[in-house]
């Protein structure tokens, strides 16, 4: 069976302790990535499990506990990659938060926090991660947008806006970094069966839950691993001429 290989590649991923981020990290590990910097706000049992499983795959993992929206933390992560391996080939931006609010109830603090974690973190990894990539004249940056970045969503005004910002930033960076052979893409998942979604769905009635499923033409939620596969394709040399694109992973929900 054909398998994508990341042999000889080194990466950085934010928000990998659980959910979609963990699935993406595991897909990189299954493809034999050599080393991976993980940046997450807290480590905890879930982060320790992610780290252990990746190490069992043979990945040289370096876990940094810190805020991905912090300039200091991202600069440190990039520096560690270069000091450890001499290069940085792949960046995957997954760190993100959301609040269930409305236009009227969203506070300035909530707005700013979501923009910082979801959007500024992506800007920072592009800004500092692209420096060694330019010297190498190669690299791939994949960021996690959302179907909400296209439709506006219903989670809250700040969430869809931050994810739309990722789409615009991805297209801008792809043009800026293309001459250096650095590809920049984003993945926009639909409704994925993360622990958070499962908890939210458990609060719905059977009728409400079915209505949400019916809006998805494939009639099921996506699996985090399916998002991870899309990220792996874009991160790998299989996507060598794909840049500035937003890959929708929605089960035909947007069709």
C-alpha cells in the first residue's frame, strides 16, 4: 500500500494535545516525520499521552508548554527546532478556542482572546517559521480554518471572523513565500467528532441532532483522523504544487 513519507522532515505543530490537533500530529508521526515541536497551552495527561505515542512511533518530540499566541513562545519554538535539527520543514497551526456567544453578548475580552489564539498564533508561526524556510528555500505551512470561516458559522461572531482571517492570511502568505518554494495552505473542516462536539451533541434532542446530521450530505460527522489526512497531504511533497488553497473537509456539506 502506498504511504506518504515525511522521512528527513522536521515540524512544528500547535494545539496537538487532543482532538484534531492530536490526529494531525499522529498522521505526521505515522508518515515517519523525524522530529516534531509541540506547542500547547498546557500539557496535562492528554499532552503526555500524545507525546508518548509519538515517541513510540520514533518521533523526536520536544514539547513546549506555552501560549501559541505569544511571540516569545513561537520564537522559542522555532529556535529550538533550528538548534536541534538545523531546519524546519513543516508548520501545522491547530491551536484554537471558541465561545458559544451572540453578537450582543460577545465581550471585548472574548473577541480579543479568540483573535489572539486563533489568528495571531498563525501570523506568528508564519512570520518566524518562514525565516529558516526561506534559507532552505523549502517548506510547507498548513493552518486550521473552518467551514465557519466561509459561512460565518453560528458559534459566535469572533470565531468565524478569526477563521476567515486565516483564509485571507493563508492566501497572502502563499503569494509572499511562493518565490522561496514555501507552500501555504489551510484546511477548513466541517463538523468533526471531537470530544467538544460530542459533548455539545449530547445536550441536543434526537430531533435536533438528526437535523444537524441531515445538513451533511454524507450523513455523518467527520473523524479527526480524516482532517489529519488532509493536513498530511498538504504538508507532504504530494502537494508540491498546491499553495494558497483552502481544502474543505466537510462531507459535501458545502456542495
